[in-house]
C-alpha cells in the first residue's frame, strides 16, 4: 500500500485574497446590471406593444388570426 503525506496548504496571500473576495461594484458587475436591465426593458416594451396591439385590434374590429 502506498502512503502519501498530504502537503500543508500554502499560506494565503493577503493582497490576492482581498481583491478576489470583495464583490463590490466592478466593471463586470456593472455590465451584468446593464444586460439584465436591457432584457427587462425589452420585455416591458414587448408587453406594452402587445397590449397596444390588442387594443388597436379591438377598436378597429379586426379579428386576430392564430397560427393554428
């Protein structure tokens, strides 16, 4: 049977740990917020357009044809 001694863990570097553990406002975070805000704005825009379209169809008396 082979017995392997585990090496001790290396000492943590103070500067590297401090910069990686802090999750504060970085450029990546701002980019994520921007992308999520764009998707939310797109969804709201599509929803409002659908509501306006349905109202327009109702006022003009047209029938909405389904793709069935």
